[in-house]
C-alpha cells in the first residue's frame, strides 16, 4: 500500500523497479513502461470523449491489459517471483486479432492512405495509435538490450492496428468521412 505519492526518492534521476532495484529514469526499460503509461492515459482520454459502446468496452479491457504489460516491464526478473504477476497471453493477442478482423469487415478495405482526424473520438484514437507505435519502438529498443517476452511485442503491434481500425470505425459510425491523403505535386 502506498501511503505517500511523493517520496523524493526520484529527485536525482533514479527510480525503483518493482524489484526495488534502482535504475536511471532515462533507461530503455523505464522508457518502455513510461510509453505504456502514456498510451494507457491517451486511451483513457479517448474513452472520455464518448466513443461507440463496442469500442468503449474493448478499450476498457485493453487498459487493464496495458497494466499487465507495464507490470511485466517494471519487473525484469518476473520468473524469480513467488507470486505470479499478470502477463500478456496469447488470448489477449487473439482478442485483438478478432477485433481487427471484425472491424475490417465493417469499415471495408483501405484503398488509399487516410489522414488522422475526423470525429473527436477518431482523432483521439489516432493520437493513441501514434503513441502505441512509439511504445512499440521503445519496447523493441529494450529488447535489443534485454529480452522481452515476444507476446508483448506482438500485442503492442496488434494494438496499434486495432486502434487504427477503431478510429475508422468511429468515423463511420459518426458519419464523418475519412480524409484521403493526396500527394502534393512538386
């Protein structure tokens, strides 16, 4: 239980992992779970604008899964724990893939690139998608230094696809046309 939010222990640029080991706040590991925290916050902001119910419900589940993912990143020696921590499992990836397939059927194929935007909900989902891609890059960078469970990398990759389709779905349901990208002639 946390009795105080501000402890002062991070004032010199160090933080504690779940294992209580100390690490620089600019380390790849802290960057990776910090990106997940930002992504989770942006998903919460997207939910707050009033998304379609089927998207809203999925995103609330995904927020919990992102906490699982962040926990694993904050506990690098998860295998040594006596009490099991929640993990990203194949079932989480399967749920995202099922959602991707369902939304793809509804919104139809993409014939041209689209610009992020549209309704306020779709715009918020596009921002979350961009943050998800940044989180993926941070996790891949961490994986170059320390092994990361491959299911985490797959999950975050599928999540960015799901967020993109959710934005398209949101625009479709709100009756907002997608803005197609047209290259500017030289």
